[in-house]
C-alpha cells in the first residue's frame, strides 16, 4: 500500500502543472457521433462444442427457420439437434460519416451454452440500429483468442472461448446522415460541463478566428460561426480542433473501488488536522460436531450435536495525529503513517470526510 501511494504521488507531482489540451480532446461536435448496432445469428462449423437443444431450444428453431428460407423442407416433428451450431449475439459500432460498403468489425458472443466458438463461421446476419432498421450485414470466420481442452472430468482453458471477433466482418448497407451544424453555426459539446472551460474555449476560438466567432450557450455547449461551404467548413474545423486550451483546475476527488480495495486520488486533495484511532476487531467461530451415544439397552437414541466456540480478538490501536496537508506528497505520507490496509483505509477516508478533515469528494465505484 505504501509503495502504491508513494508511486502515485510521484507521478502526479511531476504532472502538477496541467499541460494545454487540444480542442478535439475535450469537446465533441454536436451531431457527429457513432451508433451502436445489434444483431442475432448462427455460428456453424463448430467441433461438437455448440449449443444443446435441451437447454438452448432457440438454436434449433433458428436453424430450422434458416433452412426453410433456403428451400430445405424439414418434416414436421423432426428434432433438430446439431452440436456444431451456436446461437450468438452480434455487436458493432457504426462510426460517423460511414458510407455504404464500408467494413466494420463485429464482436460475436454466445448466448446459449456453447462450450467454444473456436473455428466457427458466422452465417449472413443483419445488424440493426435502435430504430429497428438494418444498417449492416455480417458474415465471416470467427477469431477466438483462447484455447481449451477437457478430458475425463479435467479441464484446462486459456482466456475466453465463448466470445470472438470478425475483423471487417460486416459491411454498411444504410448510411446515417451527419449534419455539421445547422445553418451557419455548429455546436461544440464539452465532454465535462464546466463554466471555466467553456469560457476558455470561447476565448481560444475568438483569439484564433476573430471576436464574435464563438459564444458560450451554457457551461456545456459553445456555439461557433462556421463557413457555409462544406470544403471551407471542413478546413475551418480542422484548424479549430487543434487549438490549444488551458484546462481548468480539477476538483479534489478520491475514487474508491470497494470490491478491489483500490484507492486513487488527484493532486487537488487536501487534509485538515485531525486525530485518528484505528484498531482491528476479529470474530472467530469454530463449530465442532459431537455425537451423544446412550448406554446399551437404555432405549435412547444417538444424537449429533454441534459445539460452537466463539472468540473475539481486538487489536490495540493507537491515536495518530494527522497534520494539515496541502499537497499530494503530504497527503500520501499522512495516510502511510496510519499503517492501515487498503480495505481499512476506505473506512478511514469515509470517516475523515464525514469529520470535515478530507477536503475532497468521495466517489465509490
């Protein structure tokens, strides 16, 4: 824990003065966005590692429907139970300005009980957007970055076998129109709403292109006057997105992952003087089975009982005085002096925040 916090302090101390950021890294152009696509399909050609019809009946139904559409007549009542087929969900991202015929990467994930998708081939499947329209078609060989083997009840596996990827496995069939602004204006959306940053963005744009080019709508949006001609507008945006903007000072923040015990804090965190006493309380319960055997010919019954032994151990804790800390190095040194584990430190930080000693926001994830 000490090494982790000290290393964190050194890294953040070096980056004490935040460097200027490009406009493209802190803003998005309104209307220029990607869209998520979702589909359903069948992966065939598996080596006996596909879905079982008893636990994944939708796989057999999907296969029967596909064969019927291809002209293969399946007699009524026929049980379709191929072990080389798996039902999968398909996900892809349609980038802005995508054109018909453009290739997209597709992620293939098993939704049944298939053991592995390794070596399988995805059959032609549609990819739909949130509006239910088809925007792409996917097909191709599934690449799985894992391996596994099992025999006699023993199993060995490396990485995930039920998820694969098809590089360039989908083609765009429908385009999403992307308008670069409305009329003579385009809107810049700040990735993090901040009045200071909005003001600095306006100042940077007006300094580069002249007063009146940009104005702040609110703390999260800046309206920019741009040329009408599409070619000139692209050139204007190319220049604008590379403008340097000084970032605003960050708010003090401590992020706590309660599941892993990870704690990350930024350089704006400060401590006010406080006193901390911390000790560990351990409760141990041992359960010992005992059997009560009655004497012979007594007519009694053998009874099994449990003997529980409960012990409580409290480690002695000492009171530590934490001095006022104005920079991250001092904060880390004060926390290291407590000698607490990461899990204990989570409780201590919460108590310090409640007492008003920790000058930062706590975010628990």
